[in-house]
C-alpha cells in the first residue's frame, strides 16, 4: 500500500491530493483497481464525468523504476503524478500533470494534458468507480454500527 520515502509519506501525499481534488470539485477514492489490473493510488470523478488518475511517488528511485504508469492513461482523461513538497520534480516524466501535496493540502503545479476516453470505456470506468465507492461506504457504515460482528471479537 502506501509507503514512506525520503521526502514524506505516501499517506500524507494521498491525504493532501484528496483534499485538493475535493476543492477542485472531484470525488476521490484511494487504491482504485482498473480493468487491466493496475491500481491507481488516487482516482477521482468530476461532476461532468471527468476521470482523474493520480500516481503518488515519494522517492526518486520509485519514480524512475515505475514502468507501469503509461498503462493508467487509457482509463483517465487527466493523469498526474503527486509528490511531496521537497521532491525534485525535474524527474517527473514530461507530458504528465504534477501535483505537490502534503497532509494538509496540495496544488496543481503542472496541468495534465486532457485526453478523451471512448464512451464505452468512460461508462465502464465510471460504473466501476461508483461500485467501489458504494461498497466502501457500506463497509464503513457497517463497521461503525457493529465492529465486533464485522471484524470478529476485538481484543482489549
């Protein structure tokens, strides 16, 4: 899942990215699995149906070693890398958007280049997003109402 790097933790960046995206009118969810089996760190859906994908990187080594990120592009209209504030952003691949974030919020430093999704792909991604979001909400409500029944006996 999310890990710590030299420049901050991915959890902190994810929190700031989520806050930023909500301020920008998007509804984010973390760890969203795409139809090709790849998992976006953050996916967000806009009021107009725009799908945003965000890949979080907290170390230069992780960014340089990531060869899978182009496989996200066919599932989102806007794609960003998100990094902590002190991350050397010259390593971010050209042609991608850039968000700088910490646990309190974030900023879009470089806009993503918009690309269009085929209508059937957009529908499939949107339905998958809605299903994941609804299931997570249902599980959260279930946990809040009866954690012992959901998780089993909780040790003291």
